[in-house]
C-alpha cells in the first residue's frame, strides 16, 4: 500500500478520474481484454444486471451503460483469482481474522464447499451432499424460532422467493434483510404516509420534472449512472437543491466519461444549484423550516388574493392531517430551526421559494435521511413537504428513495420479510398446503439481540457480510461464536465467515454474471430496480469452478435436506427450470407480476404497479397522511454533547461496495491510501485541541456499561458542519451501540453517532 496522502481533488465526478480508476482496477485484478468486453453487456436488455447498485436500467441504454463503480463490481466478481482448498490449508481461521476486509476478498472467488474443522482451526473441503445432510440434521434438531435466515439484497427474485418459502415451511418468519439496515424507514414511513412502501417515481419522471430535491444521497459514488438523468435535467435548466453535510463531488459537478466531447473539452455540468450543508440529523428541522415558509407565503397570497402556494384541491381531495401539521410548523421558532439544521433562515427560505415555484418536484433521498434515530420521521417529513404541493402521483413528481443492493427491493416484493402481514400467508398456505407461521419474525437488530442473549442458535446467510455490517461489531463477534450453526452462502471470503458457530459451513455460489446451466438448459434470473421495474439477467462467463453451484440450487438442497417432502413443492423441478419459479411467484402475487417470463427482457423492464403513483392511498385513513414529527431532533436521546463529543457520520468511500473494499482511495474526498481517517471541522479541531494530521481515538460516551473504542484515526480538517465528524463504514461500526437505531423501523442510526475524541499515541494505520 502506498503512503497515505490527503489533498483536495479538483476534478468532477466521472471524467478522466473515473476512467483512470477503472483502468487501474482492471490491471490489478489481471482482467483480460475479454473481461472488458463483458462490460458491454452490463445493464442491457439482453445482458446482465449490474451487481452494484439498484439504479434504473433505461429502455434505451447507452453503449456503455455502466459507471466506474458498476464496472469495479463486475471486475471484482469476475476476477481470475481463486480461493480454493489449498488456500485454506495454508491459513488458519485465527490467522485470517487478522486480515483486512480488502485482503480477504481480494484473494479471489471461493471454489469449493467448506466445513470448519475446529481441530485444525481451518476450513476443509466437504462434499455438497455431506454438507446438506449435516446442515439439515442440525436444523431439524433446532427449534425453528431459534434460527435466522438473513438475506443480503443481491440474490434474484427466484432465489429470494424460494428462500422465504423455505424459512416459512421450516417454521419461522425470521427473515431479516439488508434493507433492515438501509431503507426500512422508507418501507415503514412511506407505507404510513402514502400507503405504498416504495418510491413512486419512474425513470421517465426525470425527463419532465422541474425541480429535484436531494437529501442525503451520494450519487457520485453510490449510484453514478443516475448522474446521466441528472445531467440531462440540468441541461433543461432544472434546479437541483441539495441537503448534505458534506460537499459531495457528484452533487457538485459531473463530466460524462462516455462522452468523447465532454472528455476532450473537459466540460463539466454543475449539478446542484443550491447546496445546503445541513447538520447531521438536521433534516427534520430544515424541512419544517421549508414548510413553515410555504405556509406563511400561502397565507400572504391568500390575504392579497394571489394564486395559492399550497395545492388546495389536492390537499382537500387526497390528504389527511394538514391542520395539525400546519400548527406544528407554525409553532417552531426560527432560532430553533436554524440551530438544529445548522442552516440560516435565509437559506431555508430560498430552498422553499424554489420549491414553491416548481410545477413538478422529485424528492430523492438516501441513507442521510434514513439512518437516524428518527429515520422514519425524517422520510415522512419529506413526504409532508411533497404533499403540500401535490407532488405525489403525477408525472415528473414523486418520491425517489435510492435503493442500495441490486435486488434489495425485489427481495421484499417476493416475501423476504420478518413482518407476517407483508407476506401473503393465506395464499402460500393454499398454494403449498402448509400452515405458515403467523408470529412476527426477527429483523436485523432483533436477530442481533437474540444472538447476544443466546436465544438465536443458528444463522443462515444468503450473501452479505452480516457481522461486519451491523452495529456493535466487536461485541457482536464475541456473541456470534456462541451459536450452534452458521451457514454462509457466498462468492468471496469475508470476516463473517471467520467468526463462525460451533458447526460452520461456507458454501460457494455462482455470481450473477456466470452462465447458470441446469437440467433444461441455461437459466436466467430476474430482479427489481430502484424504480420498481423488473428485469431479466443472464450470465455470460464460465463458472469459476466445477464445484460452485447456483443460489437457487443451494437453497433447494437446503430445503430438501431440512423439510419433510411436500408434493406441492417440487424443488428439483424449480431448479431445473427457473421459469417455473417465476410462474410460482406470479401465482402468489397475481396483482404484481403479469407474464414475468414473457416480459422480463423487455427494454426498460416490467413496471410494478404502485398504488400511490395512481393516487390510490392504501393507508388507514384512505388518504395520504401529513404526519407530525415528535420534535425537530433526528437523534434526540444522545447524551449531552459535551465540548469533546461530536456526531459521527459513517460514510462510504468511492472505492467500496458496503463491506467490500476495492481499495484505499476516496478520490472525490481527496483521500489516498488509507481508510482510517476522521473528517473534522476546523473550529472543532481548535476547541478539542487536535491538529490536522494528528492521530486520535474515538469512543462512544454511552452509559450502558460497554466500552466502545476505535483507535488510531488520522484527523483531516474538512468542510463539514461544526459538531459533526465523518469516517468510514465498516471500520467505525464497533462504535455504534446496537440500541442506537431508528425507533420505528429499527434501522441502525449510522449517520449520527455521538463520539468522544481523544488524542492517540498510536500511529494511524489501516488493519
Ligand atoms: N459504489 C457503491 N455503490 C453503492 C454502495 C457502496 O457501498 N458503494 N452501497 C449501496 C447501498 S447498500 C446503499 S444503501 C446505497 C447507499 O448510498 P447513500 O444513500 O448515498 O449512502 P451513504 O454513502 O451512506 O451516505 C449518503 C450521504 O448522506 C450524507 N449524510 C449523512 N448524514 C446526513 C444527514 O443527517 N442529513 C443529510 N441530508 N445527509 C446526510 C452523507 O454526507 C452522504 O453523502 O448505495 C448503494 N450503492
Ligand atoms: N456504519 C454503517 N453501517 C452500515 C451502513 C452504513 O452506512 N454505515 N450501511 C448499511 C447498509 S445500507 C447495508 S445494505 C448493509 C450491507 O450489509 P450486507 O449486505 O450484509 O453486506 P455486503 O458488504 O453488501 O456483503 C458483501 C458480501 O456479499 C457476498 N456476495 C457478493 N456477491 C454475492 C452473490 O452474488 N451471492 C452471494 N450469495 N453472496 C455474494 C460476498 O461474500 C461479499 O463479501 O450494511 C449496513 N451497515
Ligand atoms: Mo444498503
């Protein structure tokens, strides 16, 4: 690793920087020219769906319909490097626990099914049949309520449907999903507000909108293909108003790396027309201020007989609860709104003024809104603002939560949920002739609580890196080892595989880009993108080894080894022909899927009906609800913020996909060669008595009897609001108490963690 370097980066998002970064990774991963050709198939109607983010796949894709980070994901999966039995013969699990996330995954793809051997402290090869026989035996011996079946949002609709059915036939709804750490406040918040648990926009809305609001989403790193519709909108002079504590480069300016002219002339498009550096957790206050300003402008307009600011007709016909909401906004004084948001009244009013003039507005948001103690309320505050001017359920307007994993939304659509009311249990009972469990299952945080108190005894993981992604990672790792059984289905080695239960299996699977041949021929899979479109995806490359199996096959074998035979579920027939799984999905969800088999490869995908988009409000009141927040604070019950305590925002770099670390650079933020850093405001540096370049330790000032510390971070003076600091996920996850989560959805509050900063004698060093 090169010496760490910190220097401001002046380039745009995209541009030559992205081309260089991609070239570097192709070279490092030893990808031959054929690998680069593969990228031409990415996100195309007849190709494969990107394994990185869930952003929409346009019906008329560009020649290169991928971004720097999507290409990195492809290359990372399709690496020629392999982690086979010889690798595990050389390294004990204890030794591998000392490796970094980067080093573990970088060694390459898993090639053989493995079982942990405690005598030698190594993973050793095992035959598939033997593995399933033992796992099935173990699962049958356990109480199904003590077993958790986690899914990370990448697996296809077909796999996810089979997996959820397996868990329910086995006897639990313990189906936490990565979305429990992510957009769960969207599912809970939007459902209560507008009756649809997902976004209401489609890609075409970007072509007709005339204002885009951006709350806490880092488009340049986490959904770069979205920069194309944003750039198009900016060319139409559509304003973009951004709320983000950090000045993220992708929200400032962009050069399309696929436009030869833009590249040659180094021309850049300005993205945000207003940039508000809101304090972490200050969005409820900022949004309240905007609504307050709109109410006051509307009162004025009414008084002098000018056209109203509020969409009165919409509000009357379609909404509930305006009066209480108006009273709440009017009851807040500007001083409090300014203090909590960190923005001036003038700034908030200028955002409100643009909003008040726009005809059709899109509300885009990400983890900056959801990962707070009041994440659900933050999402609902954005909805309140949108409802004031009828910006839901009409062209060019709507809510656009930007989803994470490529099929995270689809997994929920086909039954991966711990909430029994969200799964069509009666239909499943009839379709498959069994009695599904009716009691609520465990979500991510509850699964962790169960592992801590010993009531969870087994954990099956369909992808992901759970132990690294959750809060309180050090505390959780210890408890994790107390489980009887851990089963990990994965493409690459990660830390969760090394912190194993007494009986542990590591089962390697095909990636989405590989050819998946089954009894009736080569199979395709399907998934749902961020704007509720279903797409087909087929593989193109040779499987990494003869021993890896597809995810549907692995789930089917798990089910067959665990469950009593059921004449109504022919797992083998499903695996032989995934079209039959899609037929089954359609039979379970007839109002959602129509001719998925016939239409999944249609350009632009197959739209899922979204009732709120049609202004059908499936809420308790039958209307879209204004929901009054409890207060202005998104993270209210933190200990008093003393002078040495800041609110920590955990961030993704431009060189990672969640816990997968591609490298140690974060080009847009000017960081090279390290991830152990802490971004701080210059005023806080002086007050706390540390300097740029110093080494510091962080600890959580919680009073629950646990010590939570991360040592040796290098301080960087950075443009971040005073009182906030920032650093990287997952390195800083040991600092998040498990109980520090959104009250309603239990999503860990990873964007405002109180931390104490103390000088360190340790040299900043990456693991
Ligand atoms: N390349 C790449 N792509 C990814 C991922 C990845 O790791 N790498 N992860 C995928 C996944 S699973 C997800 S969920 C998405 C995540 O994508 P995002 O939703 O963009 O998530 P983050 O990067 O965690 O942070 C979002 C932004 O919120 C801002 N922010 C922090 N606190 C606040 C706040 O209180 N208010 C406001 N307004 N803003 C705040 C941060 O400065 C940051 O710019 O991306 C997906 N795509
Ligand atoms: N502090 C903090 N914590 C966070 C967040 C944050 O912003 N801050 N973000 C949260 C969010 S939004 C999310 S979504 C979670 C992510 O949590 P997870 O989804 O659990 O984690 P990932 O890092 O996406 O999982 C990576 C692993 O997935 C496996 N994998 C990759 N491709 C495949 C495949 O095709 N099939 C299978 N079976 N396995 C595969 C590989 O083994 C790889 O190591 O983390 C959450 N944790
Ligand atoms: Mo996510």
